[in-house]
């Protein structure tokens, strides 16, 4: 599954549904799920940087935009921590799998 997710994220940033289905099927609790996804995609995206640089996909414009958007990361983190605390495990799993299914269908149709 890691290979499929890695390939999916490299060719189309499409590994989210694969990882979601895999991690929930492994019985990860919501905090472990979020942490595992964060580390996995951090490492995968970091490893993609040399390839993206070689392909000319990183420019001063894209890096500048990324730095601006990164300023919103603390707000998203705080909101995510708050939401993770209030949503029970079962609805979290159902929501995550539902959104993964919608994303997968959208990737197939588009």
C-alpha cells in the first residue's frame, strides 16, 4: 500500500484515499491516523522536492506562494486539534472513508 500511495502522490497527489482506506482498515485510532498521515506525506513530499526541482516545477512564484500559505498552517493545526477532540472515533472513520470514496470517484471521473 505504501508503494501505491507513493506512486499516487508522485503522479497526481492522489494518495490520500489509498492511505485513508489502508490506515483505517489497520484499526488506527484517529490520533494515530492523523499522525501517520502527516509523517508519511511529509516524508514523501520532501523526497519529491529534488524531482520537482529537476522538472522545473519549483519556481520563485510557487515557493513564494507556498510560504504565504504556510502562514495559515498554525490556524489549520489548531482547528484540526479542536475538531479531533470533539468527534468520536466511529463518525471519524465513517467521515474519513466517505471523503476518501468521494475523492477516489472524483479522480476517476476527472
